C-alpha cells in the first residue's frame, strides 16, 4: 500500500494559486506512480493539507499520516521532497525520522527513495529536514523585514481590512479605502464619546438601525471596544500589537498571542484616510482607561455608588452583592481566581469617608462645584440630541443616509428628547453645601445611587481595594484641588 502526501502553506508565485500548485505536485507524483508501480495512487490514499503550521502539532493531516504508516501493509509515502513532511525544529525532525524508520516505511520522491533503516539515507534525510527548517527561519526573517519596511511606508499589510474600509492596491503597496461601513464607525465613536453610551448600548442601537457586522448576526460589546481601540480609524498603522509566544507546558508547545507592551508596539502614520480625528481618538482612549461607564443591566437603576471607580488589586471591578438576610457586600468580580475577601458595604463606605475627611481636613468647596445629574447632565444630553438632529438633515442632504435610515434615526432621537423632557427635576442634594456636609450626604439612603456616583466620580479617580489590613488606596482627581 502506498500513500501520497501533498502539503502547501502559501503560493510560490504570483500566477499560481495554492490549489493549482497542489494539483501540479499531484500530477508529478501520480506520473511517477504510474511509471514505477503500474497504476496511480487511489484517491482514498491521497492526503492533502493546506496549512501554515510549522509544527506537527498544528497539522492534523500529518498526524493522520503518522498513524497510517504504522500499518504493516504500508510500504511507502510519496512526496515531492522531504521538506513537505516537516520544516519544524529538531523535535519534529526527530519525530518524523523515528516514525518512518521504525515503521519501515520508505519515503519516495521523484529524485530519490529514502530507506531510513539505511544509515546514509537516514543522515541525508535528516540533513534535508534541517536545511528546510533553516530555510524556513531565514525566509520568515526576510518576510518580517519586508513587512516592517512596508509598514514604515504607511501601507496596510493585514490580510483583511477592518470594518469601515476596503483593502486596495495603490502605489505599489496595499492600503485602505473608505467604504459604506464608515458611517457606522463614525456613529460608534460619536455615540461613545459625545452621547456617553456604553458598548452594550451602542450594540443595541446598531441592531435597531439594521447595521450588521461583517461576520456575525449581531454586534457584541467586545467588537465595539475593539473598534474604539483601533488606531487605524485615526489614520495610523499599528504593528507588533500582538506577539507570538511559545511555552513548553505538559509536554507540548503552547502558543499564545498576548498584547505586547506599549513600548514594543509601533504606531506610524498610514496612507489611508482617517475616519475620526486624532484628538477624538485620544479622548476615547482616555475615556476607556478611566472606565467612565459603570456596568448595569438594561432598564435597571444603578445600585452601587462606587461603580466604575472601585477596583480590586487584580484589576477587576468590585461589585455590590445584596442579600435578604445580611448587609450588602462589595465582592471582586474575579474572586474565584484572585481570592480577594469581600467587605461589608457600610464598613467600606465608612472607611472611604473617613479617609477623605482625614486627608482633606481644611478642604473647602461647595456642592455647586460638582456636576448635578438633574441639571447639567440633562441639559447637556438635550443639547447633544438637538445637535444630532441637525446633523441628520446634513447626512440626508449629502446622500450618506438613506430615507429609511433617516426616518429611523429621527424617530429614535425624538423619543429620547421626549423622554428627557418628561424627567422631573429631583431634589438637588449636593447643592450649596460645604465639603464635609457633602460627604455626610453620601450616607443618606434617600439619595439615588446614580447621583452619589456622579458626585464621587467628580471627586475620586480610582479606588484600589486590598484585603491586607483592608487598605484603601485613593487617587484624588487633580482638577478638584484648585
């Protein structure tokens, strides 16, 4: 019994596709089989693999072949050259050599037949595999230099264009051109930066407008955050954002692609048009880092006054956990892994207020210095909605929005304006009070948690909670100490 193994990772030339190259290799080997064995290798014994994996671990068809040659009826495997079997490291070379040697399976190429039970054939075969690995490493290094040089010229070298762009060839290299999806990208940035919507709310709005992503049926918060963090929309090319890291674990090589440190990443101007300004992009990044959007369920009121500004030492948010028979507690979202102990909420609140009083005994300011949810935010939101209505007419006149999208957006904005106008003015709890009286108001259970959260955000940038002696680390916003 004979097997025919074909493998290709990428095209050798500009005029042949990978399937065409595999078909040409198969014709060469089948002609060899007809001349020497009197018949072609049957289709069920032909193994084809198109994969860029360097190791056997990432090549399932090769793994299947190593199992098939253990059959005593298997006499040989036909390949175009030994390097089709492996271009991996010494470990893979040894695995292939031992498998063929001890199964007594020959390796047939049009140029030579290798019998690995013979010393000289085995040495020659191992040398071919090692040369193939050296050539692969050299080729990768040359390609890496070429990619880096192309990035420095402002070209986009990714295999697929990001949402909002098409990948085109221009000026001897690849770059990006704006497409009809770009309006959705601008909508995402505008909704996050100016309308103060979180990624989940943006997802729902895109789904309502019937703006679909490229691959999935609907949008996810993770895809929105990915768009918001991508500097390509500000006209930049990012290189070396993720690095391939290999680790030896449990007898196998594990591959991961973690985000590289900021100092190792390369950010250069691109040749493609930007969809947003650099200033807007930087404002979005600052907003993402400051975690300005506390998480809450849809149509639910905020329950935790410290939402978005209190985090465990592991970096996860501290959540408010309520119980019928006990006081509410603050619990780390990642408690199962970091094993951080929870803390009773009244105790935590008391420690925060005590720390503020002790740290600023003579600090003087009044409640009018802090944002009021009932006043300033409501007026700001209404102004933004009115500005959006004016932009709608401009987009319709320019032909960017269709009449259907315009009507949908218009109805949505009208509903939001009516909802804002119907909200009654709540009691201004934080107005015309001195600093210590303001802190006292935080203990008032009648004040909504949302208003407390707005006040705390204006005062505190972050709180880091640690179970060791229950230490609270405060970082007071510099804008407050004027």
